[in-house]
């Protein structure tokens, strides 16, 4: 049975010791998902760290991570700026199976921190990590 990027994110959050809740919701009348503030799938709180983390979860294939960063910058900039100004954080998490040719592939988590500097979106890649062999 395939494991979704969301399931992987929740497992990784738990492994990192974060308190999490899924904040995207299904709207049955439109048959679409709605992200919290337009860009958040998972709300995470880290013990002894001020501010909450809102995570946009996706696969890391075909530019999906970049598309989510652009969505935050273009369609959700005002909400994202207010969220960040309140002392919170935003990250985009992308999952893909990666590895050298001829070797076993492992699921990798690519984390991009999103911020605004002088009104412009800024990103910083947090080191990619292996999340398991499945």
C-alpha cells in the first residue's frame, strides 16, 4: 500500500519530537482540499521553541517543491507574511525516492524554509535527510 507524503511527514514530525496536527481539510461540496491560510497542511509545535511551524507537504518530483514555494510567494503572500511576522515559521517538505544508480533507493525529505526579506520571498534549504527504506 503506497504511503503518501502526508503520512511520511506525520511520521517524521513524530520522530523529531514535534506535536502535530493536520490542518488541511477536505471540502466535499467542491471535492477539493483547502490548506490552512492557503498554504499549510500540517501545524507543528516544537517543545521549548517559540512560534509554530506550518508545513506545506508535497512530493519532490517534477518541480512540486518549487511550485509550492511560488504559491506561498504569489497567491498567499499576505497570509504568509502575517504568519511570519507573528513569530512563526513556514517550511515546504518534499518527499522523493533517491539514490545512486544500481543501489537501493531511499525516501529523502527535502526541507525548504520560507521567509520574507524586505517584502521578497527568501528560501533556505535545510539538509535533506533519509527517512527510511520503504
